[in-house]
């Protein structure tokens, strides 16, 4: 606000000076006098290059050649302002009556440098240091001096604005063309600029520019357009800043919009937004009745953000019927983070966990992922000092419910952990949607806990520790009857099992299970082995077995071993023999041993096995042959 007042005051001083001396002094003298006035008021050098010319009819005016205003004495970046030429026109009759009515100001080829030094100084502070006590008096004098001051039209063409923040960041606007039509209380601003490759246009109507420049609130209607994208605001604002009104955006190409503003795109989809927004002088931003359309989804949102210091966010988002197919795909090629080469070793940037603190509540009526479908859900995310805790209050689906908690902590390197509970989830619908397997029925309960750390997905998956268990009540497997299969009549039918249970531990990315059990009336199926969650491999044996009292019924182990991408699956014949023909194998071994003993003429002593007797005889014979070789007998 101060810079605008000062610039207007300078203009008033120049105009009054020019009018008073226009008929008695040549252009060079007036230019020098104007420069002296600016020097005395701001401490800056105002320099004119070329002639300074006057016109009297139809408008009293002055035009200059190149003009420049020097920068702050601490800067070495060149002038703060320079232009190829300037024209100022005033209403002579209004001036005679004591009012300063500027008809037009035209600046051609202006170059503006706005700069901070990183120590609290800005080059647009035009008053020299030490004159702060005179600021109020100066502003008051400027107000009196500019009583009745109006500006009908300001035109800026082919300008550039460069901003340096003192910390290495630079923002440049090129091809700036702007106009201000004022004349009364309403002011209409039109501006185009090119921060990057595409032109950005701004159209604004200010209800009362005097009120705005005075620091008070006035009506504001504004529209920003770039690359086919539009953002609008209709409400009230001040230059403190404060805003209150309706904001809306139609952004069919967010990346193009960001590129036009000179910012990097994030691959965001087309977005529409509307809502009531408020920003107070206490730096509190509020959104009420927010409506967002994103990738075929409609969200409603309310939010409050405290921007004093680190942002503190409190938000509630309702996703309605949430469709995730566009983001997750349908499980096709490239949909997974794992591959034949293993988990990605690319560093994970978890710095976003430190951007804000607060709580975000997300709810949905339904969730469709492209493979799985769920009902009502609610997730609460609490963020505190780079640590996020996501609490899944409920996720309903398949006649069951999932709840639990997930933690991501980036305070001292990234670590993740969680506890998940599943209650009463029907396997048939779940497996049909997830893997197109419809043969299983039964309700599952499960619990899972895990903890891992690392700065990449590879490190996290290979450091996983945890445990879990699963229980399935009575269920069926359609298309196969294991009872009939073991009775030698393989056919279709249905296997009815009484229950299925299992538990596991996870250590350094290796899941180990030794107690999987599926209990049928006449058959039981057991499982044991390891699944390498980190190395992405598996070594697991699944063993159906006929029940009997001694747990020695016929069994057919099936082994799965190898990398996830191409595991080998085969009947484990060695295990089949060991489990089912242990006695027969032992009898065959004894018969073979007896045949060898008879051939060698070995007779076992009492308490000695045939194997030991044969070994003793062979050692004795070898010793005799060695004595003969040495010439002894």
C-alpha cells in the first residue's frame, strides 16, 4: 500500500511542478527539477534521456524519452525502474480548479526490478531509512496534495517485471501489457504477461480503488486465464490481504496451466472447483461448501488452514461414490511396483509429511478400485511433526469389515508400520473380484501387524517384521471333492471344509508359516514354508492327507518354489515316498543289506548290525592287502 501511495504522490508532485513551470521553463530545466524533487523525496536518482516535450491541446501533457529510477544503494542489479518512454496527460481545467485529474499515463518498454536482500530490506521501500517518523506526515501530505486525484487510464506496453527474493529464487514476467481504466470509483484492470511459454491474462474489476488503496475492503471480480484454463473470484478483498467470496476454477489441463505460470506440472487430471473462501488478516484460510470434480469423481470439502508459521490443516472430505479405476488400473501389465528385478530402489521422498500438521477426515459411500469393491468407509489422518497416523475407522465390503491403523514416520528417516484387522469377510466375492476365483466360500477373520524402515521400497520390503493369523469358518471349494479324489474316483463335486486356520511371522522380509490347516470330514490339508516378501520368492508345500487315528494316512505334497514371476509347481515325489511308504522303504533297505552281507560272507555278532559287521570286515581286508603291499605277512 505504501509504495502505491508514494508513487501517486510522486506523480502528483511532478504534475503540479510541470503545470506550474510549463509556460516559463524549457523541457530540460523541468526534467532536472522533477529529478531533484524525486531525489529529495526518495533518495533515488530519476534520470531522463532525450527531450522532454509538452502539449497543451487537447490535453495538457508531457512526454519523455528514456527514463530510469535508480535502485536501493545495497543493490547491484541495476535500476529499479526504466522505460523507453513515458507520457502523462492531465485535465487543465480540473487542475485550475484544484483537482489533479490525470487523463492518461503511458509507459512503453518498462522494466521493473523488485528485489529483497534477505535481511528485511526491499527496494520498493522508497523512503530512506531514518525517516519512519515522517511517514505518517508524508502520507497525510500526499493525501491532501492529491485531494480529488483521479487517473482515467494507465497503459503499460511491452514491459517486464523481475522479482528476486534474496534467497536465490527469481520470478520473471515478460511481455507484460496492462491497462487500468479508472475515472470514478470502479476500476477495470486488464493484464497479460508471459511467465513462461504461454500467455497468462488477468481481468479484474475493483469496486472502489481509493478504498482498496486505503487498506479497506472493497468488491473484487477477477478472472485468470491461461492455456484454456480459468480461475475466477467474486467477492470482497483488501490489500492487507483479506478476501471473502466465491472462488471457482475450470482446469481441463492442469499441467498446461502450471507450465503457463512457470511451475512444474504434477500429472494432475482435469479438475473443476467451486466454493466459498475466506482469508483473514490473521492468516486463516477457510473453505466452506467446496465442490471438486476430479477424474469422474465428485468431492465435497470443508477446510480451515492456519498459515501463521507452519500450516495447520483441519479438513473434512467426502468422496461419495469413489471410483479409483483410472488410478489403479485393472491389474494389467505395469500395474505393480514389483518386477522380475525386484522392488524399486528409487529413493522415496517423504518430505511431504513435514509440510503441515493437522487432521484430515476422508469418508466415502463406496470405493471401486477396478478389481475390489467396498461400501462405506472412513479414514482419519493425523499429521504431527513429519509423522502421519492413518486410522481406518471402517471399510465395509463383502459382508465384512476392515479396520486398523497405518503409520508413516519421517522424523529420523522413513519408517512404516501398521495393524490391520479383518472381520467376517466373505471369500467368494473377495476372491472373485480380486483373482477371478469363485470356487471358495467361507467367512474370514484375520489380523496383521508389521513394521519396516528404509528410504526405498526395496529397503522397506526387505526389512519387514511382523506377525499375523487367519481363520475361516465352515466353507466350500466347488469343482473338486477331495474326499472322492483320495478314494480313487476323481470327479467334480464340492469339498466341504469345517475350518481353515494359519498363522505367520515375518522377519527381515521373509514370511514363515508352518501351521496352515484345512480340516475336512475325511481329509486334512496342511501347508508350511516361506514367502519372500522382500526377495520376491516362495518355497511352500501344500499337503492334502487322508485322516486316520495315527496321522499316517496317504498324503500327496505339492511344492511351489521359485521367484514370484515364474514359480515351479510339482508333486514332491520324494516326500510322497517318505510319508506314505516309510515302512516299505525300510523293509527294502533291510533286504538289500542282507544280500550284500551274504555276498561278503559277513556274520553279525550279537548286538551288531549287518552294516557294522560289513564295515569291520572290509577294513580288515583292506589292512591285510596293505601289509602284503609292504612285504609283510
